[in-house]
C-alpha cells in the first residue's frame, strides 16, 4: 500500500464532502466517474452520472450536511478504497423538522487517464452499530 496514493484518495473524498456540504451539484458530479455505480440502501442500484445527479438534486432540498469518520483507506496504483461511518443532517422543507441519518459508506475511486481520482463505486447502508 502506498501512503501517497492513500492521501490522494482521501483528498478526493474531502472534495466530495466539501461539494456535498455546499450543495454544489456541479462540483459533486465532477468527482464521479461517468460509469459510476451508486448503491444507496434506500433505492435500487443506479448507474451513470445523469441518474445519480437527479437523486442528489432531490436530496439537496433538505440542505444536507454530512460528517464522515474514516475506518479504513487502502490505495494501490489506479484504485483506492475508503470505508467509514457517516452522519447526515438536514431540515425537512415542508415542516422544518430535523432529519438525521447515519450509517456506513464504502467508496471506490479510480484514477483516470489524466490522473484524476474519480468515484466509480459508492455504497451506503444503515446498520445499528454506527456511533457518530
């Protein structure tokens, strides 16, 4: 395992967190690989940026903020993996109530031909043992 590659992948995830927390759909979609596979625990598997973009636009209605706690990061030439816990908070636009979710996420990044780390696989679930 190469520590410099791990840092590069962690930096790509940090960019994702910043774009998501700023509700910046264009910056967020720029982090995804065109062939992305998105496996959210609340809906069927989605493939490709146009499909996941619509879902993120809908989720931005609650003005979400996500916090992330890394549990594992591994990277080799061209491929990196990060697993961890997340906590998402937002506000229901209809009644102003708080929305909170927490769970685990696994993201896999692939380095493209021009040297950018792009998110190729994004999966989350909501198990009972998440602590953040």
